[in-house]
C-alpha cells in the first residue's frame, strides 16, 4: 500500500516539475551556506543535478575549503569519490554526470560529514521521496555513515507527508529557498525576501 502511495506521489511530482521553469539557486545556497558555517563539516557529499533539481555544485566555489565528494552508481549502491584537481566526469547509467573512477579518489562512507541529497518531494518531518531505486536510502542507512543528512528542495517540493517505509532514511534537515526545516520544526526564521 505504501509503495502505491509513493508511486502516486512520484507521478504527481513529475507532472508538477514538468511545469516548473528554472529557479534561481541564490537563496537556497545562502541557506545551505548558513548551515555549513554553523556545522563546519570537513567533507560534503553533493550531487550533479538532473532536470529541475537544485544544483548544489555552486557550493564548491562559495565554500572552497572543504573536501567535496560525489556519488557514482555501482551496481545497487553508490560508491563515493573525492574530487581532486584532475577529476573528470563521465555519464552514468541514468544519464547523470558521475565521477570517472580513473581520475577521482575513492572514499569511504564514514568520511562524509554532511550529505546533501536530492529528491522528488520532502516533508517537514524529514521524509524524502526519491526516484524509487533506493540508492540514497542504502547509502544513508549504511552502518558507517554518521554524517548529517540534508535534503535540498524548491518550496513547491515540500508536501504534507511523504509515505515512508522502515528502510527509508529520514533527512536531519530540509533546506528550501525560504526555510530550513529540522525534524518538523523551522530552525531559523529567515529574513523576508525581496
């Protein structure tokens, strides 16, 4: 039953996303930078976006004194690679830019201090709806993962409730252009936007 609810929500979010145009990342990145300056992680896992997803790669220029990690699909899980000056990209199995293993440094899950995660929808309690393959759920629930889990979303991606199962990994925080949510409560009341 929950699987069917998830699929209905996925279809709904895909329809909504197809009607949205590109949005400016500036306010969202300001909120993410505020969190990073407060938590001060050494290593940050980010992702290469697809379609309308929020693009967290701007973070590398805005907060350059960190190690940046990226995921790469490896069978049914994600391997984690650290970027270095000679890193090159390749196209992954879903058309997503991924690290080329020959030019990146393979890293351990335990090295992730803060993981920035994409999703189709999020709820105020940290529920996250992914694309249905479970890659991030397996990564974030791995026994060696001890980092902070942060979902990045546009405001229209926040729904009242994401159907969750026992294997779904909840976000510690969800960041949008207008708010930072932690386990159902707003961490910071953000300034009114122009």
